[in-house]
C-alpha cells in the first residue's frame, strides 16, 4: 500500500463463488506486468462487455498486430472448447458421421498422416487439438511478445479450420449454436475479426450474420440448411477455400451443379500451405 491507495490483489482464491470471480477493477494494458498481458487484456474486455465486438478487437497502440491476432486466435480456441462440450451429447459418429456444414461439401481432417474423413465431433476435437499444438509450438511461436513473420502464415489456415466448427454447429445443431452464441457472440466476433485483419476471404464466411448475408443465395433447397434473415430465406452456398482447400464431394452428398471430376492433390504437411486435400475444377 503506497500513498494511502488500496492494494488490489487480482487473484481468485479457493472457495470464491462464481459470481464473485474477477471482481477487481479493470487494469490498463500498460499497467499489466506480465508476458501474458495481451491475453489478460483481451479477456478483461470480453468480461466487461462481450457484445462490444469492435471494442474487443480494437488494436491498442504499440501492440504488434501479429501478437494481437495470435492472442485472439488462442482465445477463440479456448472458448470453442465449451461449444465442443455442448455438442458432444448430440453430435456423434451416428448422428454426424461426416464433418459437413452445408449439403454439398465434406471437410477432410488434416491431423492424420493423410487427410481423411472423420465424424464431425472427432473433426472438431482434432481441429482444436491441432490448433493448440500449433499455437503452443516452440518451433513456430517461441515467444508471446514477438511473433515471427514466417509464423504468421500458420494463422489463416488454422482460422479456416476453426471456422468450420461454427459452420457445423449452425447448420446441424442450431439450438445449441444459438444458446452458445447468445452467451458469447463468439461467431460474430470471429467473423468480424477475420474480416478486420484479412485472415479469411469473406466468401468463406457462410454462417448467416447480418453483415455477411450478401454472400448467401436467396433460395432454400428444403433440406434444412436455410434460415430466416430479415424475413428472407437464406441458404449457404456451395463454396471452396480461396486456395481450393475444401474436401472432396461425397458420393452420398448432393452434387453441386458446377462440379466436374476433381483433380485431388494433398499438400505437404510441413509446408506453410494448408495441408488438406484440394479440389481443382
């Protein structure tokens, strides 16, 4: 205690009730003396108002944009673990035998020696485990205060895979998605983040939100892949990654009108490119 000011102890002690968690005053970023300061600052802003997406994503002065994006991706992955837990009772090998988001495309799981199909819940687990492995890798991210430019190339491919978790939850488990999104606004924040920092091309953002509904068609195929936005039926389109990295079309899936026989190529898993199968028309 100095100058009569009260010492603030930012610690959750054993036995503290949940409603009393984080009951201390907010702290400015330049006052945080920790290598985890950026993570703590982001979490503080989320606790203050998780609906203030622009405020949460606003890059502070003197903060490196690569570090900022790295810490945000870590935070997204941590929060997505809750959605994974919520999905487990209803999303399993019987109900969701393939990782799909729309009626036309199946995603291959890239954590295996050769990309292959996984049931949706395994794909989600593998994706979050793979993201954690990359983001905690001493090879790519040896420091949390200085991110190498070469390591930044790992972020877009990880973002694309992580986003598919939102896509599957929205199109196949809408009630759970709505519950989770209503309490976190995580998909809205992720959508705005990848646009703001140009991490994913907008045409890949297929979950219908108010600011990306122009990416979707005006028709419904009647197979349960549509939703009402502003009193209009919106359906997710057929799509691929900007570098063609969506998986192959299943023989059991409706075939998109524009698809011809694909020339499938598997990327080198150690390269900076995405390591999933690609489709080239």
